[in-house]
């Protein structure tokens, strides 16, 4: 207990802030977390990627929407521009190395730098349900390609932040999408090894693991089973599923300078789904 009065002044001296803590906190609320940052978000044409692109823009970032479906991607770019944000569409398939190299070159050409990469793209529901290798390709090879393309400018800048979007599937056994689970597990492992290797360049690599999140990919599942979200909410400690904005908020933190000492971390954003098994709860 008695350590606190000593600790607080030493924390203040670390932040170098002349403001009292409450005033500092109020002042910080007005600061946009991504001012002057340049971010690439893959699969940003809908769902979680779209929410991330919009949130980053609202926080001041210039965003490159890297999306295989150009019409979808264009809608998001228009959405951001109509809110006075800066956004560009780069239609590309993240599994194609040359297209991703062109994505990085385009970003550098248009915006001069690349501070943030979010690897969010995922294959179609059919590929996920069919345990197709295409899912491994989009999730793992796609992320790898994008990381390789942005590493040279990030190394030159000696700064960068990569957030890989994994899944609760990587943290607990959830069938029957085994290839999807394998891909999402692999992305957790490679995030850690990259964090270890590139920390010396001040490049951070982190992962978020969302739980069930209402996005367009779920629409055919909900049509076939109208109670699917109700059923999934029952096994989640918070008693509900997520919306895409909640996943975007966690991504914003990890991508931003607010997480400047966070690398190699795995953040579950799953309402407590992977925290334990409710079957053991005493009624
Ligand atoms: N929705 C959930 O319940 C949930 C849960 C856990 C994790 N996630 C993860 O969050 C991420 C986003 O999920 P979502 O629900 O928004 O998915 P979504 O299907 O709604 O969006 C994915 C986007 O990626 C694009 N895409 C597909 N292949 C691509 C490629 N080769 N190159 C570029 N873009 C491509 C699609 O066109 C689409 O716009 C995924 O990585 C997913 O695994 C989602």
C-alpha cells in the first residue's frame, strides 16, 4: 500500500506530462490515436475489416483498403471519404505475392510511408466449411505476403505495427473447421516469432482473437439456423456475440502507439469464451 505514493510520481516523470493526472486524461481524450498514420487493412470491404478501416480513419489514419472484391472495397473508401477521411482502394488478392508487393509500392507512392498493417482477410465461408487449403492460403500465406511487403519500409522507418486477426478457434478446440483452426493457430505462432525477430527495429506484431462477431459471413448460417446467435450467446460468459466495432476497438489499441510496449501478445476479444467452460459453473 505504502508504495503507491512513491510509484505515482515516478510514473508521472516517465510520461513527462506537466498536467495533473485527471487533466492529462481529459486532454488525451481529444487526441486522435492514429493522427498522421498510414494503415493498410486487408479484407476491408466488409465485416470486421470495414469496421477497422472506418475506426482507424476516424482516429486520423490514412487507410488503404486492400480487398479482392473491388466493388465492396470501393464502398468503404466512399464511406470514409464522405466522412472527410483519406482512403484509397487497392484491389488485390493477398495470396498473390506480386499483387501484394504492388500494394506496398502503391501505399508508399500515394501516402509516403506505411505504419500499420492489419491482416484481416479470410477465405469464403464455403472454403472454411469445406476445410479447403484455400483458407490456409488466404489467412497464412496472405498475411505472410503482406508482412514481407511492408517490412522493408518499416525497417527503414524503424517503426511499424502489425496486427494479425486470428480467432478464438486458435485458443480452444472448435470443430469442424479444422483447416481454418490450423491457419488461425499458425498465425498466432508466426506473430510471436516475428515479434522476437523484428523488435530490434521497433516493429511490433500482435494478434487479436475475436469470438463470434456479427458480420456478413454469418448471413447464410443465420438463414439456415435463425437461432445460431442466440445459441452461441449462451456459451459466452458475457451472454452475447460481438459487433465488428468492438473488434475494431481492440485492433485500434494494438495498432496504435498506445500499445508501444506491447509485442508478441495474443488478445482474446471474445466475451470470455476462451476463459473457461461454463459447464463447471455452480448453479
Ligand atoms: N465474424 C466472426 O465471427 C469472426 C470470428 C473470429 C475471427 N474472425 C476473423 O475476422 C476476420 C474478418 O472476418 P469477417 O467476419 O469480417 O469476414 P468477411 O468474410 O465478412 O470479410 C472478409 C473480407 O476479406 C475479403 N477477402 C477474401 N479473400 C481475400 C483475398 N484473397 N485477398 C483480399 N481480400 C480477401 C473478402 O472479400 C471480404 O470482404 C477474419 O480473419 C476472420 O477469420 C471473424
